[in-house]
C-alpha cells in the first residue's frame, strides 16, 4: 500500500477510544433488534499486471468475481493528474472513484499541513487547492475524496501535528465549498489501530469534526506477520481488526462507515484459512452491528517492498477467489452510492438519587453489548439531565454519581434505543 495518507445540556466526552487529556433514512429499529443493515458498495484497489493497464486489471478482477465493481480506489499526489483517462473510464462504466489526494509533490517533497491551512488567498498553494476543486467538479460524477489518507502514519515525515492536519483538512474542504463543488463526499481515512491507540496517533485527535466529514473510514489488514516491522503479527478476524472503527462510528451515529482498504494474507500452514476469513467477514458485515457500514474496497494488490511480503490479492488461491465471489454476491453488496447521512436516535433522561433529587455531574456510560466497550460517555447537567446521540440499537448503560455523594452505581443491560428513547436512572444509597 502506498505511504500511510462530536450541545446538549451535557458535556460530550468522545467515544470509547478517546484519550484522556450518507443515505436515505433507515427504518426505525424494532423493539427487539438493532438497526437493520443498509446497502454496501463493493470495490477494490487495483494493481495492473506487468505491461498491463489499470483498465485491464479492473476488467480481469470483475470477470473473476462475476460482477461489476461499484467503486475503485485511486491515489494522486498533489501534482497528480485528475481526472485522468482512467478516472473517466471508471466514471463512464458506472464505477465510483474513491480518490485519495496526498499533499506531496511529484518529486517526493511533502507540503506541511500548516502551510496549506494558512495559505493566503491568491498564493500558489491556494490556487492549487482551487484547481483541485475545479478538477473534481469537472469529473461530472460523485467523487469520494480523502485529503491525505492515513495521516497519522506519515505525520513524522514533515507534515506536522494532528492539529495541523485538522486545520489543513478544513481548509481543503472549505475551498471546495467556496468553489461550489457539489459532487464530492469527504471520506476521512485512518488506519484501524489508531481507533484504539491512546498515544498521539489516537483517531479522535485527528478528526476534523462532523461538519467537515461525510463518511468515516478506516484501513485494516489481517497481516499475520507479513509485515516484519511488527504490525499485527497474529491472525485477526474482520471484527477484531475493525472494532475500533465500529465503536468510533457509533459515537458519530449519522456518519456512514467506509473501509477503503481491506485485505488478508493466506496462512501457508492452513490452506483455506483466507477463504474462511473472507466468509467470516461476509457474515460480520451482514450483521446488525455493522449497520453503519456503507462501502468496502478490497486491496487487490501485493505489498512486497522489504521488509514486507504481503500478498493481499483476491486470487492468491482458488478457495480465496470462491470466497470473495460469494462475498461480492452477498445481499448487502447492492449499493452504488454511500449517501451523506444516516438515521440517528437518542437516549436521554434524568439521574436521580433515592429520594428523587436530581444528581448533577453524574457519569453516564453507554456501552456496546457485543464487545463490552464504551461507545460514548456523558455527564448529567445541573438539573440531572443527560442526552446522548446514538445509532438505533441495543445498549448497556452504566451510571455513577460524583465520588462526594454516597450513592451506589447502577447498570442497565440491553436498553433498546429507537427514535428518542428515555431512560431515567435512580441511584440507590450506598450501603455502609
């Protein structure tokens, strides 16, 4: 792969993994089940054979899997050509372009994010941003655009800090808006590990905000040791790899989730294990817990630059190809677009003590029952009220009062949230 390119009357603290320091509205959830999954785009990142073209590679993969791709991932440097003949060919064939633009010159020189964020009107960098906006508009079809995918990976290479990235992202998006570009949807794109990282790479630090993002993306791979630098040296399932992304999405319930890069290697000691991995991914994607997911693009490329020896391609074995054909033919993979906004729900109420008095400053923690991990945490306001935006579904809730109050904590399991749900929480007196 190429270089690693959320008032209410309460205080919202970010989701499960925050460090201390889009689509037609979905039907309402039934009282006993999570939001039903919507359609998902299936796509790929393509690698031409030696001497072949990208078009030939797309047609070859489509022929092998028995269907047309809904989306194709492409990358461009800052000076890169877009839309190219290949991009127009994808458009004319009904395939959406997932475009990642990295602020690096053709000669390899990075453009620091702060320089982009602070570029004066009329400056070279500003004119180049305007040119990008005009070129994307000229494509004449929807473009799913990422400014600097996987920024936390390449940040140390002269780009700047997470705050610099957020400022540059907003400036780039703002330039497109100022130019009246309407055929773009903004896909913010991190690596899977950053959604559970507690360091400076934590995804929450890099998030530009819901007003600046249309879809939330995470790249993830079942490395199983093929990257000798030590990235994920054991076999990992789809759900394990993308748990952090799913939880982050639940804390931003109106935002679709996208997996712009997905892949697994074979297990030389266990033939068919990659096929089983793909079948497991298909089953996971069909489950209600992944109802926010709207696009998956498989990384049909090899990554063998030393010290890596990762062969991700669909056709690494007959069993892998059969499993991917079954996945791509699955009933969820019928979408041709993401859509900008998903239906959200809310959970709110009051926190009271055993005498019915309001409890201000209580902590309300909403948990994902499937993993036991925190989705979002809020504090009750002065009148003891709280309100949490969430995806329709089922949640566990924990609440505890400030330490100075002699009140016992309380847990509520399996609370179904559909529309505006109410849950008043009464805390008993702590036994001495």
